[in-house]
C-alpha cells in the first residue's frame, strides 16, 4: 500500500510540472521578424487586414502613415485595417503636458482575430498607449508592449471601466514580455515606442529623397471612419496605398503568399518567401507548442 | 397556343389584389407574447407549458409586471439561430466555438459532473456551469445541465517592458564572464572503464575430468575401457546459464529463462480442462430458438425529466456592454418533480447586474460569490412542477 501511494505521488508530481516550452521569439528581435515568421505558417494570415484600434491619451492625436507621408492627425482612438505580419509606423502628437513634442511608435501585427461575419470592425485589436508610455519614450526609454488576447477562463476579474483601460502588466528587465503574454493569452501585436524621429529602416529599398525624411514607403492599410467623425468617414487626399474599405484594395496589394515584409526586416536580412497553405490549420499557440 | 395560354392567366387586377392581400397577411403576423393568456395565445404557444397564474406570481424581490416577464428586456436582440460560433475561417475538424479564447462561454456542465449531496451541497460546480436539479417522487435527485451559450467578446491586455540606457543591466562590459571557456583537461584523463584481459594468461589448469579409464588386466590378452557414469563434457549450450550452472539467478539471463519457460510450456500436455460429473461429460447444446417476448420495466415514479434551455440576448458583446440571459425550464417527463433549483455559476468576465433577476414562477433567489470573483445565481422554485409545466428565469450581466 505504501508503495502504491509513493508511486502515485511520484507520478502526480511529475505530471503536475508544466510542460517545457521553447520560445523562439523575443521582444528585442527586429521589428517585423516575428510577423514574418507568422506569415510563413500560412493559413488565413497573409493578406488579411486586421482592424486595429489605436488609443492614446485624451487630447493626443494619431497620424497613420500611408504611402510616403503621414495622414492627417485624428483624435484618439483611431481604427485602421493593418496587414498581419506588417510593421506600421504612426505619429502621436499633441501629447498632453508635452507641448510640441511627438513620438513615432510602431505596431507590428502578429496574429488576427476570427470574429463572426460582419463583426470584424466592431471587434478590433485594441492597442493602448498610456500617458506614462509617452513620457517614458520622451525621456529616452524604449517601451515595448505586447498586446495579447486574454484567455477568458483565466481573465482578471476586473472591468476595463474600473481600471480605466486595458489590463497591463509590467515585465522586469530581462524578462521576455512575449513569453509572459503567451502565458496570459494569445499575443496579437507588439507596440514599440521610443522614436523621436520618423526614421524607418531601409530594408524596403533604396531611400527615396522625395519621401518624408526617413519614413520610407509604408505598407497599405484600410482607414476606417473615426468615431469622432460621426461615422461618415474621414476625408483626405491619399498619395499612397491607403484605402477606405476592403473593396478598394487591389488584388495585387493583398499578398497571396507570405511575402517579404519590407519594413520588417533588418538591414542586410534576406527576404523571406513562403508558400501559403490554406488547407493546413494554423496552430493555435504562436510561441511554443504545448499541445493545448 | 397563345389563346389557350391566355385563358390560364389571371387578370392583372386579380394578381395585384392577391399580392396586396398576401402582403397584408404577412405584415400582420407577430410573435405571441409569452405572458399572453393561453386562451388568447392559442395552442402551441409558450404559455401552454407555464402554470396557471405564472405571470401573476412574480419574484418577491422585484415587482415585475406581466409585460416585463414576457416581453424582451431592454436591448434584447433576437438571437439568430443557429448560433454563430466561428468566423470566416475555421480549421477543419475542430470543435466550435473556435477560437475558444475569443468567446465567453456560459451554460453546460464543464469539468467534473455536477451532483448534489443529500445535504444540498452542490459538488463539481465549475465556472460557466448552468444546471438544474430536482427531486422525483421516488426520492431521486437528478441534475440536468443546460445548453452552452457562446458570446463573442474578446478582451485584450498588454505586457510592458521598459528598457533604458540608464539601467545598470544595460551596461555590457567585456568582463569575460559570459564565455568562461577553459581547456577541458578531463577529456584526456578519462579513466578506463572497461578492461579486457590486460594480463595474458601464462598458464592454464585443466579442469577436465578424465572421462575414461583404461584398465589393463594382466590376466589375459584382452583389454577394455570402462566409462564413468557421469556428465560428458560440461553443459549443453542451452544450459549455459548461471541458474542452471550455479543456482544463482542473474537478471541478464532473464530472457533466456523466459524463453526456456516458454519452451517448457510447450512440453506440457493434457492442457484442456476436462469436466466430468458423475462420470458423464458435459454435452454442448446448440439451438436456434429466439426470445418470443420482450419485457419492459416501468419505474413506479414514472419518467421524470427536466429540460433547461439557456439563451442570450446577443452573441457579440464588448467589454462594458450588458447581456441578458434567459433560462427556460420545463418538466418534459411524465411525473411530478419538486425542489427544482436552477444554478448558474457565472464566469469571471460576467458581472451580475444587481436586482435584475426575474422568474415567471414563484421562486426564491440567492447569490453567493464564486471562485472567479463573480456570483453563483440560484433560483429555488417553490412549487412542484407537474408534467408539462415550466417557467422562465432571467437575469442581466455586464461584460467585464
């Protein structure tokens, strides 16, 4: 009897240990590296414009980049359809308590939602920039936020209204925020703040002198009507690939295969090409397979 | 041909009149009010299963009139059935709703099955569970789960990492600690673990016993050899194991022993069991007769059965929005049931709106905190339910 109990306890202690996960991605990888790896998995990711809602403190304005320039600043929040796997730079201006200063964050979409039909725009990925984030970036720090989809059964029992925004956790220096986010849910996007200038990397081709200094050519996006505009859309003149709806997006713009993400790769990196497979289901977890 | 065809075509005014009448009839249709009296709502209406006066006896904690019970609550959108539990792309072979982390689930019986103890303790009630339990006239206590109601409601969080050049751990120095490579001396000092005959035998003592002996008899010219009645040589090849040789059992020889045992089994005979009773062997009888009658047993307490169905006012909800849930329970059995209790264990992200619980039958309502910092809602139906009777419970939640 004692032997049976001992063996049982030994087995229970073995099975109680969490499965070891090898995380291939870190938050300090170059922008776009994780998104490019996601596109190589194929499935329904390439070519999908994931609605993303970018929130900033009240009073701040957000300017998305389309083509070779920034669009007109919009009050927060602003919503746009961004390509999964792409890195988008935008500008945050009119920062409260920081007159005249601007921050140029980037957001990298690394996964998508699968809402029921007709609900895509109603349930975007929410990327929230707090006042503290902006002040840290202006003070010279580099802020990385990994936005994850919360696991409902492990959700925090607090309402967003009560805490005034999304649930936020701070990682210690040296920790991998992607790993932490993966334990809390499904990582969806990576926000990086720290740039004071709209400098983009030059992996998307030679520098065009006609472009806005350092911006480069932005990826195509779909601009959704701003809630503050009464739902009638925003009037602007676009010189680049900025669309008002999915119907306007030309087929050539939507990559059928996981192609090269120009702004995502570091300088000197080789372009990554993979064939998208629409038959094989994409694994649920992104940064390690734990069989769940 | 045209003339014959034209005789079958109705006049234009007749077709227009028929179209107008049909439109008028279709526009006049409406869903019956659930609290409408049975004699007005007609056969087959939901009130047929409600007890008489169900709409008059409301929950004591909240004075709700008949219209409030029967009519849709505020913000009620008729849920489109079947439930939409997936987006525009679903991997083949997965269970819905997919992906599960984008949906709030309420209803059903997850995890361990719920059962109720004799002292009314409810065991196995997990988050998201919705069950009803009742007693039969035979004293049996039965638990019935509801259906599962998924609500699409993704919520996001973020993990922030702030790095700064002012932090000490960002200073990278060539201290040489990160790559402490040294000459591995151990690779050349490996101890010999296996030694094979490092000393050559210088001699050998023969242990071979004499096997024969020559006897020489001097009393004649005839000589003969007399053999010993003993082993010849040592052991045979299959006997070359320690247990045979020395009587010592060694693990390395276990397979050989097993093989030997198998071989030993094959040597046995008379394996079949013979049964002889009174010196007569059992005779096997093979027939082709079939049962000519089927007997069924009907329990004394009939076939009690409670059906509980759960629906939600919407299938999509953002954080901060409210969702109304409705629980419909009916005694679809053939016997009386009592002590009907409906329990809904709300998931973490559903927050019960105070004083929003309603019931179409006389019931007592209780709440208690659960393990997910939400509430367990509990309706205790006061009166027993006759076959065909039922009712409705309703409450409102705010999505966290």
